[in-house]
C-alpha cells in the first residue's frame, strides 16, 4: 500500500494567519465521516422510559446500568444499519401526537390542567404510569363477589381460582411471563410491578371479549394488564380518563416536562453543526469539480436523514429516566381490560413495566389489515429509503477501484432507494387471504426477498465506502475552502 506524507513549508517568524493546507489526509476523511455517523446515530435516539428497578446490591446496580447502556448501543447500531426505520418510527410518533393531542386538550380544559403536544409525546414514550391499589377494597364493575386473601408478591394464591376460569394456554403463558419477571427482578433489583387481584380475575372474561372484537391474538397483551401498573400511550390515557379509571388527567406543567427532559442540547448542536458542514463540503466539492469519496457520500446521506428526523422530533422528550405516577380511583373492568388489550394489538402499543418484551403482540396472519400509525410508519420508512438511497446516487461517478465496483455501487444505491417502496407496492397488490394461504406465502416471500436484497445492498455500500479509501485518486485529497469552517475531523 502506498503511503504519502505531504510536507508544507513553514511561515516566516511573526504575526500571521495560517490557512488550512490545500491537501487532506485519509484520516481526515475517515474521522470526519465517523464523527458524523456517531453523532447522527446517537443524537436521534428517543427511547422509551426505562424499566424501573431498585437495585439492592452493587452487582444489580451494575447490571441495570449495563442493560440500559446496551439498549442505547443496540438502537445506535440499528440506526446505522437502517436509518429509515428510525425515521419511520419518528413519523409514526409525530402522527400519533398530532392525532391525539386535540382530544386530550379538550379533556384537559375540563380538568383545568395544562396539555400540549409535548405532553402527548411524553405519554407515548411511557412517561405516565397508572397505578392501581391492591387490597384497597375498591371494586371494578363486574367483579365476582368472594373473599380476597393476602398473598405473595406475584399473586400465586389465586392459582385455584384462576385455574377454574382460564384455559391451559393462558395459564402457561401467565407462568412464563411471571417467571421472566422474577428472573429480571433477581438480576436488576426490586420491581414495583405486582399482579392485581381484580385484574387477574377479569382476565379470562376479558380475553373472550377481546377475541370477539379483534382478529389479532391479544392474550399476551391481556396478561400484561394483570398487574397493578399500566404504562399507557396518550390514546389509552385518554380512554382511561373518559372511562373513569382516573378522575382527571395529570397536572404536569411544561416546566415539569423540561425538568424530566434530559436531551443533550450540546450534543444535538454539535451534531447539527457537523452534519451541516458535511453536506456543505460535499456541495462545495461538487461545484469545484472535485470528487468526494464514497464514505463522504454515505455520511452525507446520514446527515440529511438526521435533519429530517430532527424536524419530526422537535416536541419529543429525550433521555427520560423516571415517569410520573397517576393513581387510579378504581380497578379496570373486564370490558375495559379487553378494550386496552385490543388497542395494544391494533398498534397503540401498551407498555407494561418490568417485562423484557413489553410491546410484543403477535398479529393474526388472516389478512393484511394495518392501523393508521402502522401505515404511516411503513410509508414514511419507504420514503426515507428513497431519500437515503437516492443520496448515494451522488456517488454515481465517484472513483472506484474497478468498473465492477462502480456498477455495484450504482445498483446497490438503486436497491436501497427502491426496495422498500417496491416491496410494499407488490404486497399491497397480492390478494389476501389467498387460496390455501398462497396469498400469505407470496407476501412473505416478497417481504423476505426485499429485506434480503436491501441487506446485501446496504452491506456492500458500507464495505465499499471504506475499501475505496485505499484507491482514491489524487483529486480526492485536494482540500477546499470549506476546510476553514469549524468542524470535527
């Protein structure tokens, strides 16, 4: 491998203004792009409120902190692999906040409490936890009349009663979830979540009601509602208020939200400055007929995606560690539990604390019926791919080691740009349900083929962006006046 060390003459002694050199090194290109990628993938993370545990030992405290850091790193990597997925999630969150805020504001006006779109976004990331009292004598509508006993932390004294109401499948799933919660409590510390006796008694009836209202499987969502803590989305918080489970919406001021919000303004400011410089530098090089490296093209695509994400997430809080707690004035009835379980399976995801799969609701495979938020997510994700992949086409005439690699870059950019929207279009045209499930098989085949093509294309672009650094022509190392603008790298 060739190694070239540029040598610049030194200025004469005395006051002077020294401009940046007219050449740049390979590491200048690498570190500038790496900085953009890290800042973009880290600053866009708007994760839900983490699970609440009280560690009792140093090991539990370490495990909890490591798990939370690992979650952030995982989503950072997901952002690097599929930025359009994060963009689609942000668009769906923006749509939900815009849709639900007017109804909540109307109720908030009746309750004389403040409410804004920021409150709605705060609720949608798990910022409001609904707490039900155990052993408080409050009875939900339709509760069977029998003596309640005191029991252990996970309510296993109700095993005999529940066994008479539940089928074996539901009992097995309940045991599996409870065992998982116990294991997580041993690893991370005391959990505030406890089974709620009334909700446990209502689960069998609620499951029948929910099954009659939704073609999706809701049993797992329903089991997550058996606890004394519900983490509701904004839409579900509105329903809890209308149904009378809570007397009023919580009184939380904008100052309270700002105090909870730990979004790092400095990191976002640095990210905006760096990505702005990256886009500007690529434009300047193009106007001066100086090529940009494929790695710079890829970094620019991430930079533009970050700008779009920021536009959709201006009202969303970030790095919230603890929620606000709301006390319910009564338990939920079987009908209400069924309503919330159906909401969870229809896309208004219900988050229940202390469960490592709190959002999972398996959908039925009897048809392609999506909720509006899911449609917003898929369509926006496809549009995000158009933008992200299309920006890679700026490297259409970039220098590559071989002509084969140049054509593969072009093809991979087109696949990245068109695969998601083409896949969605084909799946939408497939008749469902098909004869003997052929429609479902065809849809699955199209989706998996599209994902495989997208993964291969994205992998090639990433590898080629770094590999091509060793084969850049001299023109790539010629600097521009944009190097004098403050930036990292």
